[in-house]
C-alpha cells in the first residue's frame, strides 16, 4: 500500500513539477514590471503553465490530446478528407481489425481518408492514421490496405512521432528545461507527419511491428511485400509514400526473411474483386 502511494505521489510530482517551475519563472519576471503584472491575471499565468508539454514524459492521455490537436491543424488546412460513408466505414473496420492486434489496442484509433491523388499514408500520435484516396485505388486487395495501415499503426505503437518531435525540438533549440510550448509542438508534429521522411531505423521497426499485427489479424503477410514492390516498380514520378517512407530493396529483403516460407500463402484479404466492390465509389 505504501509503495503504491509513494509511486503515485512521485508521478504527481513529475506531472506538475515542470509546469510549476515554468509558472514561477513567469511570475518572477512579471514582478519586476508592475504594469505588466496587473495586465496578466493569475488565470492567464496558469494557462501558460498548462500549455507546456514535456515530450520526454508524455502520458497516453497527453499523447491522444496532442494527436487531436495535430489532426485539427491538418484537416481543412493541409488537406481535405474524403467523406463517402461506406468507404470510410470499410477503412475503419480494416484498421480496427489490425489495431486490435497491436501492443496498444486501447488507443482511440481514428482512420481517415485524405482526398489526394498521390499514393501516401502517414500517422501522427495517439491513434490517428491517414491514407489517401489514390493509395486505396493502388492497392489490389484488402490485405495490401491492411499492410499499410499496420505499418502506420506500428509507428504509433512505437511512439515514433513523439520521439522525432523531441529530437527536432532539442536540435532546434526550441525545448526548455520546463518543456516545449504546446502550440509549437503541434506545428512540429504537423511538419514531421507531412513533410519529413522517417528514419531507416523507424521504418524497419514499423515494418516488423506491422507485419506481426498483419499475421495476427489473419491477413496474408506477403501483401506487405507485394504492395511495396508495386510502388517501387511504379512508373513515372516517385510516389509520395516512398519519399516519406523510404522503401528500399533492403526493407523488402528483411520482410521476406521475416515471413515463414511455409505460411507465405496463408491468410485472408486477397480477393481483389471483393476489395474493388468495397471501394467502388472511388473508382467511378
């Protein structure tokens, strides 16, 4: 009982320590200017402290809230969503099936379709996953779609964006001892999700994690390889997916090595006709 109370107390101390430090510093600065001190209320000071986020110790609740704020910043400003109800429900069902097999199944996952003619998919934090309409058209079957969703869920379960945000903030001199301003954190998250390529290490990790989920969800794991090979062979300009998710032959080789050859042809989701029927509104 004592240990439980002690652990809880230490967590409370960590959660409030940095905002209180930030608040005390602001108060100290304001004391030196009577006019400014009068202009800013105690409520304003508390709000400033509350807007600080410590990326090295983000709780699951904070991560979900950060993901929501990043989502709000992107939808309507960076891109528009595809709103067909039947196609959206279908992608959600496939995503939820894969996410249920992840190491973080209790996150409030949200799968959204971006109305865009580039082949792309990305994830932010707290369960937010995005795929483009062109990626849905490019996939041949449900298993290939599930493989992409699994890869993105892999980025989320491994908290790759949170780690990248922290590294970016430190490298740019944006983080302080108290933490990082939340609005700045959201801006960094948007930029990383849409414009920055993932590291090779993160890609390997998301591949491995996604492949495991794909198999546990009952899908054919070869679909992850077939989709990646399809993009590499795609003629014309390099798909956006490959610029933000560097797909090299070494990744494909690693995936093949990870797939048990005896189970290579096992698993569901390979019916192309059924898949096309599900996304028919996109094909008109």
